[in-house]
């Protein structure tokens, strides 16, 4: 079974600064998908960025980018020019490529990192 | 416009009293999921529907049931809630089961058991 670990329960960043959230995962599969989801207070979880493991190029979405290190099984999220609206819980998630068995289709989440943005 | 809607946002129920949480979607997605999210823990998948096919996770307690009467609606029934069932319950949908398909989440229902 895959596991996802987010070692930083809470982080804070000054507005306009850059912050990096860490995520590591454990898997025996060679191909898979990785996601970062954002869950603002009292609002629904939304997708921030996704990465396909077979792609070497790191995904980027505006101010959000990832550092995907496949050999190290690391998938960190960098938020540049942090804004007050970035304050939220951030979840790293893993998903298998194939339906290799029951549950392999599901998103496996880390415990989350609570990000605070200081004005 | 909300695409995955969960009602109610907050639910208080008595210990042992059956409770139903609802989820609706306007995305016409094939797959609907129910996750349980306890404080400071990762969301945990309880079960999912692919169209009308129901799939229960192996470690989901029998106390939890689900119904999907049509594409748009899915219900989570907790037959005899215990104090340990207090949590945020998240409904999600996706177009397909595999691939890098994005999952769309509702705002969640926070369940309190008294």
C-alpha cells in the first residue's frame, strides 16, 4: 500500500514571500500521479497542481510549482509571492495509474500542512 | 457555482441515532466518493460508486452504508453513530476512476455526536 507523509503540520509565511511545503511518499509502482489539494477554512478542497510521474518536467501553475524528485520519492510544493488567500490546509495525494487491486484507484492523502500567511 | 453540494454543512446527532448525510453534483460525473476526515488526520476513503456499482473499502465499518439513487445524488447513512464517528465527511466526484482525473470535493459535513 502506498503512504504519503507530510512532515510539517503547520507552516507560516510572510505575504509576498515564498514557502515550500514538503511531501514524501512510499510506493513500489513506477508510474503514478501526484496531486496537491488546498482546503481553505470552511470551503471545499480544490486541486492546486498535479504531476504525472513519467514526466520529468516539474509542473507549474502560475505561482504554484512542484519539485518532483522521483528517486527520492519527494514531491514538494512551492508557493511564490504568497497571498492572504493562500492560507489553507494543503494536502499531498497519490494515485495509482492502473486498477491493480481494490483501492488502488483512490487518492491516498497525507495528513496535511496548515499554512498561515502573515500580512 | 457550486458543483458538489453537501447538506447539511453541520449535523449534530445523538449517540446511536441514525443519521443521513447527502451529496449532490451538477458535473454528471460517473464516480462519487465518501471520505471521512478526522481532526489532524488524512481524509480516508469509506466507499465509492462507479455509476451504480458500489465499492466498499475493506476497513469501512458496517455501521456506514451508502445509496446512490441516481447520477446526481449520493447519501451516507450512519446506522448507529458512535462518539468515534464524529468527523468531517467529504463527498467527491470524478469523471473516471483512473488516470490523473481531478476529483471535485464538496464543502463537507461536520458531524458531531452527542
